[in-house]
């Protein structure tokens, strides 16, 4: 699936080889903070970013909600944020 992000949106490679991705593209791809992305080179000047799936998180997400003490990943992240305060 290809999602068209507003034309004219560009990013520049910094001196540290870093880029900032448009928020609309991240939302459309359901990618957020903490996600690990694998970089694949498709051809000269073309990259593909692919979210790496953690097998433990996949197992967790399959069982989320099936037991009273297991919630969703978002609920777990919210609890972890509270613990860090």
C-alpha cells in the first residue's frame, strides 16, 4: 500500500546523516516513538523503511486482553511512563 503524503514535503540529510520524517507519513504507517526501523536500499536514491517486529511484543499483543492482568501495549507503555515519574 502506498500512501501519498502532501507533495512538496521534503527532508534534508544532516551532517550527522540524520533525517526527520513527516508526521503525516509516520501516522499513515502507524510508526511511532520507540519503533525500530530497518533501512533497505531499493535502488540508487530510493530507501524503504520497514518496522522490525519484536516477537515478544507480537506474543504479548496476541494475548493482550485475554487475561485480566494483561492489557494492551498502549496501556503497558502508559503504566511504564507512570513508573518512571
